[in-house]
C-alpha cells in the first residue's frame, strides 16, 4: 500500500511553483484525477491538499479539499437551491509535524457530549454526540496510504471556542512516507513566480 | 406608495400547485388492454381504433428496444388525433424512456444548421442508463420553514431541518428547492432523499415515529425507518441521461473560458465520435445500457429535401431512435423542390416508413371527446348543450368546439350558473366565428378591407 502511493506520486505528471512562501505542486494522474499540494517553505509541512476527479460522464468535478480550510463557496447554491446552513458544523483537516488534526467548527456542545472512537473495521474515526446532534465518520487517507488502521490509543480530543479538535499522533510509518514524498516534491522543477505584488496589472 | 405595494400583493398568487391544462393534457396513455386491443374510451383516448392498435404494436417494438431507426408516419386530416396518439405513446413509455417532441419548423434557426438541429434532436432521443456515484442527503424532515418577503415579490428563503438517528442539520433553501419541495408536498415526518448533483427530491415514505399521528394518511402511505448514520452519503444511483446531454457536458469549454460560454451552439463532430466510442465501451464493459427512445416530429412536411435526405442516412445508424412523424398534408410539394409527393415526403423516405392513418371522428366519438375535455377543463355541461356542441364539432371542427367549452363555461359563470346550458353555447357560437363563417364574412365584405385591389395576384401566389 505504502509503495503504491509512492509509485503513484512518482509516475504522475508534476508541475511546481513557488508563490507566497509556499511550494505548490500540481499532480496529474492517469485516470484523469488531479491533486494540488501546498507546502510551507519554512517548515516543509503540508498546509493544503485538494483533489479533483472527472465525473463518470466526463464533466469536471469540483475541487475537494482534503487538508486545509474548505473552499468558501464550493457549493452550487444558485443552481441547486440547497446548502448547509452557515451555522452547521464543518470539518477542516490539518497536518502538523507530529500529528494529524481535525477541527470541527460550529460545535457548541460541551466536551462531555462527544465520543471519538477508532473503528479499524471501517477504516475510520467516528465522532458521536450523546445529544444526537452530530455524527461524522472521518476517513484517514494518510493512514490508508501507509497501509495502517486507526488505533484508539493515539486519539486525543479537546473542545474550545465552539471547536472540537481531534489529534491523532502520527505513526512512524506515516512520517517515513511523508519524508519520501517530500523528497519527490523537492525534486520537482519550480517556476519562480515571485510574489503577486510584482505583477503590474495595467 | 404603500397602497401600490398592497395592491401588488393581491396579484401574486401561488401558481406552483396549479397545473395548467394543455391541448392534450387529458391523455394518459394509448388506452389498450393487455392483448393490445384498443378499448373504445380509455385513458383519454376515443375511437381511432385501428390507428391505436398500430401504435400499440409500435409501442411494443420500442419497449423491446432492439430495433433501431424505424420511422412511423401518422397521416390524417387536421384534428383526427395524430398528436394525441404520439402523446399517448409518450405517456405509455413512462418517464425513463426519452421522448423528444418537436415541430418540423423548429429546425430552422440562425444559431445552427438544420442538420445540427436534427442531429441534436436525434441524440436527445437516445438514453444511456449509467451507474454514477453521487452525494445524496437522506433524512427525516423535522421542520420546513419558508419566509415570504413582505412585498410578495422577490426571492423566497427557507430552512429545512433534517435528521437521522444520530444527527441533525439545518439547510438553507433557495427558491428552486422550495418550489420542488412544495411540488412533492413534503412535510414534517417524511423521509426524503435529495440528489446533490441534480437536486431531485424523492419521498421514501413517512417515518415510523410519526405512525401514531392522527394524520389523514391514505392506505398507500409507506412507513419507513428513520435513516441511520450521516445525513450525507455517497450512493451509486442509476441515472438515465440522453446522449445529447453527454455531448454537452464534454463539449463545454474547459478552464476559465467556460465563464464566457453560455450556449453550446454546434457540437463538433469529433466530440460526438468520441462520445459514441465511449458509450460503446461502457456498454461492452456492462457499465451502461442504451435506451433507444422516440423522436416525434410534428408537421413533418415543414422539413425540406435536405433534411429528408439527412434523415434517410441518419436512420441507418444503429444508435438511431424510433422516429414518429405526423403530417396533415395530402399530395403536396416537397419543401425545397418543385416535385410533388404524397404527404410532402420524398418517395425513398416514405418507402422506409410504416404509415398509420387516422380517419375523421364519428359523431358519437366527438361527443365522448368533448365530454372528456369538459371534465379536464372542469366545466359541467347539460346533455342538451353537449349535443349542440357535438353538432357544432361535426359541422365546423373539433378544435373549434373545444375552444367553446371554456368560453361557454365563463359565460355561464357570469350568469351565476354552475352548469353550461344551450344558451351559453349559442351565445359563444355567435360571439366567436369559426373558420368557415369567418371566410364567408370575408367574402361578403372583401371590398371594404384594405389592399383589396391586390387580391387577385396575392391569391395566385399562395395557391401556386
């Protein structure tokens, strides 16, 4: 599993760019999938990763954000006429040097309401609320790519400022894999775009 | 200012629930029994027995879906139910089989060429049933709130609260979704799914937790469990899309240029070829199924010789749909040539078609049709009035008699009667001229109309 992910990255078409203090890489995979990653130049930590897949009928999908804050207006409210309310909880994922993190915002309930369990049989971490207001199965793609299952012992969670923060301590396999990927990323030729302020729009 | 606004509020009426009545909205099928024998009066169809039996056979052929590229011609005098039969076929096929209805003159457009319009119509009539993974919202409705703006105009906003056994979420609603929720008559306690790709709502049933409510539920109400887990799920659903829709999706300009492309206009031949091979590939892999549908071209004599020769060729394609055409012309000139031909259609194309003819209605049948239309237009009529109306239909035309139904019912309502009487029919008969009397009138007073001195020449042109 770990090998295949590395292989997939190696085989993809990559375009690199350094902009606004971030190393941005665009991957194009064989099945029409696209992925974009942004690494911080200071810490080499991944700050954003988004995917776009082709629909079955050939239409371009929308960008799905795996890591980083979700796109503010990714829903097609105008044409569809339904979207989650602004006060509805949403998940933002982050990666730090040693942890995988989920921040579920807009959750006002106190800490004792939540239970967070690892469910290796479903390859996910499940968040439940005792008042039956919120339920979410969080998939952990980083573990899947390393061929690992979630373990209860590595999960910690806290609650503050209407946000439930779940942290999962990275296993060493994940850290190893990330290192190898970073090597690949650094090998990509980058176009120095400079910063946007230099651009002189007439 | 305030009084103006108040007056406006009154004008705004909820129109989403009223279904408008069209010329053929009383038709719900072909009115055949299991052995394809036509019942005399059924599903809004009356008489025309042999034509309906023929249409039933065609229907079976379409349902089997094996035979592509057949053409059927419905020929008959005006007002003998050609369009009605086509609509009957469409109704009997159900919503899953693509049925495209167009008039012959629709293909003349400045936006794209005649053959492009025909190709699009043909490709709109072929469905592809394909499995697709989409995101759906599935839950039990806790509450629907709709806020109307105080002025009565402008966009409505609303909130929909859905829950599962584990969670609850509030959704903001736009105008379109509010309207479709109202159309489906969704209320609190219903279990619904919303397809996030298309916005389609389907009601699964009532929640078991509401089973004790003293709601007036019909015997067909289904009770279902409240869904479990997350509200949004990824599910494989089977969609039927037309090949034309796949064309459009794949011919859109990619990237930021997509912002400026509204209409698709002509679709490139390469795109179509690519789609054809893709569809063939899906079919071989068992991922998709082809659903050949029906293309109905009304007033087919309006097509010209180029279109006919194009159709000749297009019908030979194995992806071609069944084409039903209707015409009310006899032996007439083929558009775009000086040659005359039966129905205004070239002989070589006629040779490829099976021809179903309709005949004028008998008096009894006319009465039945008028009765059905009275019901459809929500108008009660005395037997005498109906007999008079039937006579009018026999002597003038069925269409004229149908026009008189609603007008007569309006006249009867003015004199505060619930039933239409002979006098009302007589009244509207004198108010509104039929085509014969109008022609008569013109002949009598020709001299007093403008430009009458040019009359001879113009008559010759239109006759020739």
